[in-house]
C-alpha cells in the first residue's frame, strides 16, 4: 500500500516476514506506486539470486565514471595524476568493451608505452588505474593471475655535496623567481616534501619555539608532525617573514609574487600558495650545473642526518616515514647508518691513553 505523509508519498508492504516501510521520495502518487512495485521486484530477485543484466560498457565510459566517483575523496593533485593515467589508457582502450580486455591486451599496452619512452614506474601507475577500473566492475580477479607489473629500479636518489649545494643556492639567489631561494632552503634544511613546503601557512611556523608543523602530507604518518628548525632554516624563514609585515596566520608562506621586475610587494592572493616552481627550479639547476630532482633535497637531508650519527628512528620521525617505509629505508640507507655506527664506536678509543688491558697484553707477549 502507499500512503501520504506530509507532502511525500510512502509505501509499506510485508515481504519474507519483514515489514518494509520506506519513502518513495516523490510527491506524485503514480510514481510512488511504480516505486513500490520496483522495490518489491528487487527484493524478490535478490531472494532468488537473480542478478540484473547490465549492458557492457566501453572502457572510456567506465574510466570517466571512475574518475567522477573518486573525485570527491581525492586531493586535487591525486585527481590530476589519475586523470593523466586515464588519458593514456583511453588512447589505447577507449573504444574497447570492459569485458573484452584480456591479459594480452595489457601486455601490448605495456610494450607500447615503453616504446613511447614512458618509464616502467609510470606504466605501472597507469596499470594501477586500469586495475581499479576493472575491479569496480568485478572484472580484475580473472585477469590478475596473467598480468605482471613491470620491474622498477628503486633509486634512492643522490645527496648533494656541499659544493653542489652552494652553487645551487647561489643560482636560487640570482633567480627571477623570488620564492625559490627560501623555498629550496626550507626544503633542504627540514627534509619536507615539495608539496608540504608549498602548502605551508604562517600559522604552522612557531618562531618562538623554532618549530614548523607540517599540514597535509603524502601519508597519514607525515601529517601534523613537528620539525625543529635548525639555525639555517630558522634564519631564512625569519628573514622571509619580514617581507610580509601585514601577513595573516592563514596566508601562504610561499605565495605567488611574480617574477623579475614584475615582483609584487603584496601578493595578489596571499592565501593561495604558489602553483609551480618548475621553470625557476630548472633554470637554477642549469645555471648551477647540478643534475638533481627536487626530492633529492629530502634525500640530502636524510643522508646528512645519518652521516652525523642520527638514528633511523629519529630521521623517520622528522621526515614522516610510516613503519613500513622506515623498514624499506633501513635497507636503502643501511650503508650510511653502518658507517656512522663505526665512527661512533671508534670515538670511544683514545690512542694517546693506553689502557691497562693493552699493557697486560704487552707483558704477556714478552713472557
């Protein structure tokens, strides 16, 4: 039966010994009757294990639906990355029906992308998007045993020498990008990721305690961590703060100030972080003659801490590694930690003050 409650129509019926009383979500009586019949039919089909037949979809349609469904929960950068992955996949699988994609098709795609110059890691990220789309339609399980991700060399990057650092920072000083020097220096002396540095707000920097609190991070373990500011990081951020005497706590630490002679005394939108430093960063590296990624600044930070005897657990807490990442990094940086341990143990020996034990050995050898 259907009945009216206020402005809306509801339906009520008993099925398999259970009472169903639900809103039809309509003000139209005829539509409410159809909604009741449809709901009753759904329950009967579910009881008897009858699955509704769904027309097969083209990959391009399914891919766009997947992006749309995930857009509400993804961060903007994640969406941009996955959108690019989908773009490459659609170029290959666009008109193919989901149910027709097989392991051989995936293998052909991998070879084609490698032939276009894509890195194995990039191809794997695209394959990850393909897997997610097929999983959404319950089509990945049968395919998975015959599909292999490409092997990737896990490079740990390079640590800059002091000379390379000096040349790079000098090039940043001369850069037309006014944000580049303080941003690069902050990354180099805090170990923060590019996204973490770019997203900094003035409220996250405590000049009294000399700390910076990371906001959103790549991982949950990285978000909200507190990093002590060493003298170099403290001085550069304090000096940079003087450029914004009217700053608010919600303002971006590194806003867009323009370039060259077009530098703005006050950012047009102080709460919006600078979008990209790609051009300024590339020009600075070229001028300095230094080949590195921005992420190598973080690698340099970790390497120097370990070389100076810091434990891996201390480094992990500062840079925000998860437990699993810390275990992986123990292998990557193991040689540095071992050398630091050796130096620490060697420092216990005082060559100018022979021990009683060495004297005893000497007497024993003479006897």
